[in-house]
C-alpha cells in the first residue's frame, strides 16, 4: 500500500514537472559546425541551466525545419517560437533590414557594431508591430568575392554566374554585368558542383562551410560589408514565460551576442588560413577593383536611400554620428 502511494505521489510530481516545462523550436539556416549555430546551441544550453530546465530550446540547423526565407514567417505565425534569420534576406519587405548589406557603408567589425546600435531600435519597433522581438544579432565576417577567374576590375566580372542570396547581392551582379542566380546557403555546394554558379560574395566562413575551395580557387578580400544574423522571438511565446524564465532568455541572449561577435572575429582569421591550406588563393583587391566596387557601393546607397526614405536617412545619419 505504502509503495503504491509513493508511486502515485511520484507520478503526480513528474506530471507537474512535465507540465511546467516549455519547449521551443529554433530553426537556423546554417550547418551545425558554423560558429553562428554553435553559438545558438550554447545559448539554448544557457537558457536550460538558468531556467532550471523550465525552458528547453531545440536548435534545428542547416534549414532542416524551415528554409532560410521561411524562418521569419514561421516565428511570426508561431510554428517556431524562436529563430535565426539573416536580416538582409528581408530587405524587400522593409529596407532597414538590408542596411548591413550595403557595400562599404560599414566595412569593419567596429563600424558594423555601430550600425547595429543605430539599427536595433528601428528593428525592435518593426518586429514589435509584427508580434516579434529581436533578442540579439551577430555579424558575419567581412564579405569578399569568390570567383573561378582572376579579376582586376569590375569589368572582369562581366558574365559571371553570380550566386545571389539577397536583394543587395543580386543588385551588385547587375551593376557589374554578372548574371544573378538565387541560391540559399544550404544549396550552395551543389550549385557550384553543377556549374549553376561560378562566383559569389560572402565571408570566408561560408566558403569553408560550403567547401567552395573544391570548385573555386580565388577569394578577394574586399571587406565589403558584415551582414548580421538576428535571433528573433515570437512575442506571445515570450510573454507566456514566467518572469524568471524571461530574464534567463534575455541574459543568455546578451551573452550570446557578446560571444558571437568575438567568435566571428576569431573565425575570420582561422578560416582564411584554412582556405589557404585547402588550395585557395587569398587576394588583396587591386586599386582598380577597390575603386570600381566603391562606385557600386555609392550607387547602391543612393538607390537604397531613395527606397528607404526618411527612415533610411535617419539610420545613416545616426550611424555616422557615432
């Protein structure tokens, strides 16, 4: 009798514990080995510990739950409670999302951090209107040009089959006379192997993740921009947490942001060495190529400000005053 009573008490306690535990899904677009994804896994672990196991976050890497362009809508609609997005992917929806994809507006880690400080209040407001909140953001390493051919000027880029993953990267292709082909990160290796693309602009990190060195042997270190991944949360899901768990999420997010930026800097140095070791040549761009790409950047900033209107000007002014 005593044993039955003890088992009944234990089962009630376990049921209460299960009821108190909340589970969140976190879709991400990049491989498990990518520094952004590793940071997400650490963030999830920190939340688990800090909440005493009340909130369990499962990270789904490599677009296994939702493809990159679908993640924002999934979080907004509640199919996922939290997700990681590349902000520039959503520029067509709202121009401010694309600010960190403008070539040479912010071309170092320090300037990218300043741009995020100017951008964050605006992103917070926009996501708030859509029933979401931004938890943190981390920059990718500086973007360079991967190409099968050697290039000394923009003229040498004419006719390249250029991987585009955002409105900005597609526009660069148009301005230099390349042919833009939309390819998401998870499909990049196959696109290069089958000759769908022979060039693209991205970080050393993407080049390593996608084994670009097996297909393309040149990378030009243009340091054109540092796009950011942002971790966004469904506001209703966040509001449903108790105060202590909310605080745990916010603290883990702040720690993940600081850790992520440091990891991005470290990854940039390490990955370029790995690419060299795998047979890729890392080029410093010629003066002509730099000048040509600066013109592309000036054109794109002008076009972006026309589309973004007063909001865009406000952002650029705030950033440049920092």
